[in-house]
C-alpha cells in the first residue's frame, strides 16, 4: 500500500474501529426494558451504523481505486475559489494544542487574570508575531478589559486561582476606578 | 394583512428600545468586521457571540446574532473588491467581476453596486420572510411526530447533500454530531448513555461547547498550522463607495430581481445558505444573463447577482427556522441554539406564543439592512483598516473568547476541557476535509429528531411505514431520498 493511499484510508479505519467500540458500548447501556418500546440504545446504534457504513464504503472505494468521490453541491460550485495548498508548520500546531491545554491546567491554580495574560502573550509569540511592546501591552489591555467585563460587570464566575495567586484576582477586583 | 402590518409596526416599536438598538448596531459592526477578516468566518463569529447572549433577553440576543448574520454577507465584499481577499467563501464570485472592475479604477463603483445589491436583495427577502412565515407556521401546526421527524430528516439530509465535502464524509460528520447529542441521560428510560461514569456528562454535552470548540478553536488551530500566512495588503487611503445612478440601476433590474428571488429560494432550502446562493446566482447570470459573454470582465451584473442572492438568502433561511424550527445552515443552527438557550423552541407555536418577539426580529432585519448600508458607506476605511491587525493577535483574542464562552456555560472547567477536545476534533475535520456544519447540526437537531422518532414509534406501535404512508411525512421522506440522490445524479451526468 503506497503512503498516500495509507494516509487517505487511516481516518476511515479509525472511524470504523471507533464505531465498533461504541456499538458494543451502546449495547451495554443499563435500563429496564418496557414492552413495545424501543430501548435507549436504538437511536445511538442507528447513528453508529450510519457512521460505520459510510466509513466502510470509503475504505472499500479507496482501496479499490474507485472513481472520484461524490461531493456536496456547494463543494462542486465553490472548488474554483479554493486557496492553493499553503505550507504547514506542524510544530506550531503542536505548540498551540499544548498552550490551550496548559491554559486549562493552570486556570484553576493561577486564576483567570494571570493565566489569560500569560496565554495571550505566549500565543502571540507562538503565532510568530514579534513586536514585543504591542504583545505585552495588548495582552495587558485585553486581560484587564475581560476582567472588567466578565468579573465585574457580567459577574461570570471565572476561576480566582489558589493561594497565593488568588491575591492577584482579589487585588484586581479591589482596584479603584475600574 | 392588516393584522400583519400592525404586528410588524409593533415590532418596529419594540425594536426601537435602547437595548435592541444597541444590539443591532453592535451586531452590524461585528458582522461587517467578521466579513472583512479572512481568518474569521461568519458562522464562527456568530458561534463566538452566542455565549455572551446568555444573560441577555432572548429578543435582544436574536437581534444581535441576526444582525451579525446579515452584515457578514456584505462585509467580505470590501476586501474581495479592494484586495482580492474574499473575507468569506460567499465572496469568491466577487473576485471575478468586483475585483476586475476595481482593477479598472472603478473600485468605488464596484463597492456601490455591492451596497445597492445587498440592500435591495435584503429588503426583498425581508418582505417575503414576513409574508411567508405565518402561513408556513399555520400549515406546520398540522404536523405530528412523524411529519416533524421526516422534516428534521430532510433538513439533515439537505445539509449533507448540498454542503461542502464528500457525501460520505458529511454523513460521518453528521453521525458523530448525532452521537454527541445522545451523551447524557436518556429522557424516557433515565439510562446513562456514553457518560463514562462522569457526573457532568450525565447532564449531556452542551451544543455550545461543540460549536465554539469546532468552529472557534478548530479554525484557529488550522490557521496556526499555516503560520498565519496572510497576503500583504495594499494601501487603503482611497477606499470609498460610489453609488450607481438610477439609470445604471434600472439597467440591471432583471438580474437583480432574479438573483434576489433565487437567493430567497436557496435560503429557504435547508442546507443551502448564502455561499450556494452566491455561486448559483453568479452561474445563472453567466448562463442566462443578457450580457453573459461579458461576465468576468468587471460588469455590474457580476457583482449584483452574487451579492443580492447572498444577502437575500438570510431572510429566506429565517423562514424555515422560525416557522418550522429547522435551521438549514451553520449560522441559523447557532441562532436556533440561541433560542433554545433561552427556553424558546422555534416552530409553528412560536408565532402563537411569542408573536411580539418574532415581529421584533423581523423589524430588526429591515432596520439592520438600512444600518448596515449606512455603516458600510461611511465607515469603509476604518472597517478595512482591521486587516492591519496581525492574525496572531486576533486569533489569541478569539481563543480567549472561546475559553470564556465555555467557562460561562456551567462555571465548570470540564466544559473548557470538552471545548478543547472538540477544537482538536474540529481541526482534524478541517485537516481531513470533513465538513463541520453537519456535525454541529447533528448535535442540535439529533436530540429533537430522536424525540420525534421515539414518539412516532410509541404512537404508531413501532410501525416504520408511518413515515411513508402519511401524506406530508411521505412527501418529506421522498424529498429526503431525492436530495440525497441529487449529488449522485450530478456525478453520473458528469
């Protein structure tokens, strides 16, 4: 199997395996059956069946070197406007996923204010922007604006952080004039 | 008719409250900005705004989202004409005649044509929306669960068949969305489905988390992988709009009317939104227009046709949403989500129970169109200026809005984790060319379809033929099969 065919088939194989696992899992849903009524697993199993059938169809079609796939009408109409392939930077993507994950981890520890400030600046650097003054200034301004709007005006319950970082949130909430 | 005009008049009065007017202006400006920015899509923008409507009145939130939706169909034309950067897929046809006209030194006139087309197409579609919604809703009052199920099935199939991407991929995307919609406690048996022992999953997955994750985080990750490589833009000091004369407008009245009506019809069909309207309308003009040979050389018809159809599709798309509770596109799915967040289920009953709200939304569309053109006319330079913003900065802000949106749903970090997960899923969908819209529609419409399916089965003793033997349900089921066969027929005919 050549590399491009392998890459084309992988998503559907993953989908098929996932469908099989979920189908078995759905069959184990615990409930008390009622006569003449469909159980709670029927609907999800129908969706899983559709997913498995579509995956299987695509695997067979691709392996058999089938003709071009059937596409939605919008795709046919708009293909002319599609952008050409752009260069890709997988490390940037991995960095982005790591950053959002770290944000979720640190949010409860550092609190919304500190985590957001650090995240904004880090993401801008990751996105290959290098104007240091703009990065730190806009990060600070947007963090303060979000803090005012969501913590002080809309009263969204955003994480305060654990000691000693919660003091930053407390200090922010007590700032006069905000 | 008199009753309708009275209700609409009351709608205008309700729309003139400070909060509704403020939401209208904010929605129009944000929609225009989203249209201008190539990294932000219209649906993504509407999805990002949704969490912030939580604490708002339902009418104000729908006014905000609808205003964003309508102006988003117009803003992208600025950058398509001036810089050859289509802000939205809708604006790709604008490159062929709009940009070409601009290159001939008539960019201001090209922008004038888009303004006239957007305003005129939008107004016609708003009038038709007002006239059509109530009769359709009255007709839909006859529906029982089999009719409702087949209607939902038709909506979901249309999204698969008419949308972007391979048909099989769209079906997979839809199935995944429907499956996500089943997570939580089963409403009939109280059984836990796919909760994996998590108490938070027992309450189900909020569709908002899926939407914001897949559209917002997923899109940013996709753009980040390309290194935020945007084309450099030219100077914009001379950007201005020059309206065409009455005589010039009179010369294109037929293409304008044809495109507006086409846009409305395409908007009404579930699954076919502004993008399809824009492309189809341009195609029809190229095949049947009086100056079809000159299309693509920078003529007014090539600008009027896609723009009028795109904006007209908004009013069309709101008809099935309000009268039947069926969203046909990503943006209307999110607007449906906003209704549901506030405990309002659009459909035949909404015109009975919440007529004032519906007519306020209608009135806001008329006012919004006028406002959109005024802002577009006078503020084109500052609007386009936003392209100077580096994409890394804008994307960082978008991510923070996504995070806040997820955190504000249930004040739980678990929702943040789920949203990041759906963001990665959205990226993978984008990477492997799976369409995201069926996923989102599956999450929203899946539970509604399951409910009506189970009710049908209970009411008709598990008799599946009920979906084919009742006249309306049978018609909808046949239409569903036909719409799924449509791409196959197109392929077969080459």
